C-alpha cells in the first residue's frame, strides 16, 4: 500500500465531496487515480485525496460510528444518506474495476461490515421519533439501505433469501424493517391530516409524493422477501411481528390511506394496500405455523386483526357498491396494483379460517347481498363475463436508489429526475375475470360449509345473516322483485362457475355454492309468500288487482326467475311450495353471446296447508349434455359403433370422465336405442301429418309416450328442452363454454368460443370449419404445437399467450364439445 495511507484518513471529506458526483464522474476519478489514490478539489478549491481501498474498507465502519456518536437530527440523516449513496455508486462501478470488485464483492469481511451497517441503520430508523419534517430523509434512507443489500449480495431473491436467513441478527433486521416502514406510513398520514391553504397544500402533496415513492420501494423489498417460502416461515415465528401484531399494525395504517383526487397518490396508495395485503396472503400460506392462529392467540392480537379486516371489507364494500368507483380515480399512466383481487383473496382465506369465519359472515354478508341484488344484466357483465370491465394492473416500481437519494439531498433537481417507472406484471384480462369470479364463489362456499366439530355455533349463520341483509331496507313492494333477481343471479353464477373447473375452482366449491342456493330459495320463497299474504290482508283484493294492473306480479320469486330465463311456456303457472328444495332449472346465461344451458326443476302444486304437496317425477338420464354431444360427434365418424366392443369400451371410459360413470353395456344400449329412435323419427316424417299417430315422444313435463320401445329409450336419451328432438351437432356461438378434443376424442383443455364465424387472422372460419377459442384450462404442455398455427397465435399455446395475452387459438368446430350440465 502507498505511503500516502499514513496520512490522516479524511473519510468525512470523502463522503461530503464524492457523494455528489455522478457515477460517470466518480468512474473517471477512479480511472485517473495514480496508485489507486483518488484526487479531487472540494468546493473551497482545496485539494483532497484518499486511497481507493481505504475508502471502501473503512466507509461502512465510519458510517456506523457516526450513527453511534451523533445526535439524530437532519444533519446526521443527510450525511448518512450521502454515505449510502456513495456506496451505491461504488458497487455499481465494482464490476468494471478490478480493485473495487476484489474488495467489495469478494472480501467476506466487507460483506459482514455491510450487513452490520445496514442492520444497525434499520434499527435506528425503526425507533426514529423526530417530527415528520424529516420524513423524506427518513424514508429515502430506509429504502436506499434496504436496496443496498441487493447490491452486495444478489438481486435474485432466491439467492438473497438463504444469505439473510443465515445471519444471526436476521430477526432483528426483519422486525426493524417492518417497524421503519410503519413509521414512514405514519409520516404520510400526519402530512395528509394537515390542513393548509391551497399553495401550502400543493407543496405538502409534493412532499407526500416523494415520501410515498421511497416507502413503496421499502415495502416492495419486504414483499419480495415474503414471496420466498423459507423467509416467510421464519417471519411467522417472529413474536414481535406476528404475535404482538407488528405486521398487522402496519397493514392497519396502510389501509387507512384515503381516497384522493391526485391520480399519482391514488395509484400509490392503491399499490401500497395491494402490496401489504399480498404480504398477509403470503404469511397465510405458511403451513408449519398458522399465521392466523398466532395473530388471534391473544385478545389484543385478535382485536387488531379484526380492525384490519374491517378496513379490507370496507374497501370491498366501496368497490362493489359502485364497480366504477376506483376506476374513476385511476389514471392509466400509473398502475394501481391488484388491490381488489388481493382483498378478495384475503377474504377467501379468512372465510375458511375458524378464527375469523363468523366475523366475515357478520361483516361481509351485506356486501355479498348487495352483489347478488345487482340488476341481472349488470351482474352478468361484472361476474359472468371474461373481460367486459378493465382489469387491475400490477407492476413493480423500478426504484433507482442513486437517483432517488440525489433528489432528496438536492444533488439533483426535479428536472433531472425522471417520473417513476414500472415493470408491468400484466394479468391477462380473462384470467383476472376468472380469478375474481372464482373468489366470489369460494367465499360463499366457505361460509356455507358447516363442520360441527369446529364451528357448531355457526350452523346456518351465513344463511340467516344473508336473509336478514336481504330483508333490510327493502320495502314490502320490492321484495318479490328483488328475490327473483337474487335467485336469477345466483343460478347464473352457479352455471358459469362450472366452466371454471378445474382451472380456478374445484368441484367442492361449486357443490357448496349450489347447496347455498338450495338452502336459500325456500327461505326467499317463504318470505315472498308471507309478503303477498300481508298485502292481501292490508290492501284488500281490489288493491291487489290494481297493483297487478300496475305491473306487480303474483308469482313467487322462483317463478319470476323462471320467466326471466325460460323461452316458451311463458303463461304456464308453476307455484312452488315454500319448503321445497329446488334443483337447478333452465336458465339462459349471457356472456359475449347467448348460451343455452339445460337443467330441470321439479314442479309442485301448493295451496292451503291442509292440501297435499305433489312433486312430479323427473326422468332419469344417464348421459349429460357434454357426454351426449361427445358421443354424437363420435357416431358421425363411426355410425355402427355398437358393433365394435372395443370402441364401445373406449368411449364408455372417455364419457365417464365428463359426468357419471357409464358402463360399456349402458353405452351400447344407449346407442341402440338412439338408432331405433332416429328410425322412428324418420318413419314419422315419411308418413306425413296423418301417419305415425302411435308414436309419441316424451313431453317436457316428463310424461311418457305410447310406444314401449321409445319409453325404454327415453331412460338413456336426453332430448333437447325446446324441441324434444334428438341432440344434433351444435352450432357454435361466442360465449359457449367448450371442451377442446383431439382427433381421438381425448380432452385437450377447456375454454369458451371467442368467434365462430366470419374472418379472423386471415382464416375464413365458415369455410374452414374453425372456431376461435380462448382456453381457460390446458391439459397438455403449453408449448405443445397448435393444430392450426397462424401469425396471430404463433405455433404453440404459450406463444399465443405471449402474443395476445390469453391462450387464443384456432380449433376445428367438430372437435369442440359444448359444456352443458343436465339436471
């Protein structure tokens, strides 16, 4: 080492003078150094010099000494931020300078010193109690210190995780980091509460903008760490953060950030909320220790958790009350994060946890009731559509510590600092819509699920609470109409939910959702019946007639839902007993186009209590619509399938994957009966109007015909609801939910028809017999070659997703099976 190192080491001058240089200027000084001696002239025109290795070896210890010796004031924070900025510049240059690389990146002692510096810095910042005037310095110093770790360890989180966990002081570091971020959030809330004149307010908002940028960077750092499995498992065991409520206190205050008119702040607040909810979700994923059990283990912790949850539910209430509320504050320049989606995800988790299920039931059911009371067209657009509303946009803040610190220190002016930039993390519109809808179904399913051993006192709590919320604030005149809307919306969602299996929902979710509908309908019908009795007694028959002349209906809500959905038989009266547990009925759910889904509902006659209730018997059908469509298409290729035992066995196995189990003998019998039935239809057509009077098909109400063979066939053949004729090949329409099959009939995936006619990407769909399909669930590898590649889709499912944002492909119409569900 040069003899110049014997001279007094002036690290103070080095920090004050060198941190204001750009990386280009500092790089030039280092390149021009003679024997690694950096020389410069300070602001007083005095010559300064320092050995490069001495600077980098002693700078961390120097900054630690300053933390220990100095008073925590503005002068200290500015000096520390300058030192951290200089370290960022040196690490940035390390890969281009051998000496810097050897010391900063390869010397383990220096890395240990850097950890000591940053951990101690975080600890000091977490206990900072000065006024909010120093908030910008505090928030910048925290963000730049945290991000310095990625400079000397790794920018890859999976590589950074084990290094941090191996450090003996990691628990102190983690607690201090969350506490320091919480302090910055408190600074923001204080600034927002200050009432100033217009000029001062603008200056105040500008300061808040700066603080928010640094705070978001710090929270983003912690969020990235929490996405690592081992790190979050360690975090859950941190008593101060989890049992004592440190994380929940942070989340609680972040959820207090208000709606505001400033588009940038609105977006920042939304992203901050989204990020902290993401952290809570990550912690809930830990299997070794239940974060929610730990949080609810003390009365204080449970109350804090409920306070935080209430703010999440209030947020969802605002969003669902007017789905355009958040959009009205948004600016496409600034992404807002997945706030709604993360809030719904957390509600899903909480509704499935014994600590908080009853709290969610009592405080969120009113929001659910509001959702299902939406006008049917609005409900379909919001919850049964793949992308009619704009999806939220998630993004990672591209935080430049060197630039951000330079701005706070006054080294750079606002004109030198570019606006915040983001690395988008786009969720495809269809995927976003499917996730949102599936979460709604899951919450209802979770609240419906009853496990006596765990939550005996919660039996029927959700059902009864839903009815209370339904009855609340509804005039007697509107209850019948509103009941019909609720039933219609629930049934539409139930049908739509089937298309989300298995990509977004499982069978248990959908079955529990159906159970809720079956439990709710009798209660709503009884409420409606009681309402009509009250009307008759209070207004008399003349008033009732007048009311009907004005448009009021005598029908039960289920009947009104039927009339809203069914085509044909519009004047047929079907009174349903209040205690009848109904099964799914025929509805017409509309997405991009219309899809007709057949289900059936039992008919019953009601009257006075002494009258006996009669329920008509439904015919048994062993094949559902999907199975029928699949076998019909197969019979087009192999008309005499019943003669081929191997083929019958193969198709019985394939059909069993899409509904109830079908044996080979049942399928053979079904095919033979189908053939006989088609022959009778042809014979009837040939005889003309006067012939074939002895042949009668089963009617819609389940009555039997006169031909014994045809009656036998009806047990295995499911006629279409509108015509009673055998199922024919389906004409595809936009919005239909379909199963994609290959030439062998094997399932490739599921999705819905995007376009069925006209021209798309140079292909004439009508002439080529192709459809454009958006795939929601793929059974094969996404890099599998497409059967009909084109420039719009690329050559594989994965390419299509990269190009379009969704897996949109061309598919043979003959290999699409419309996904229906028979009653």
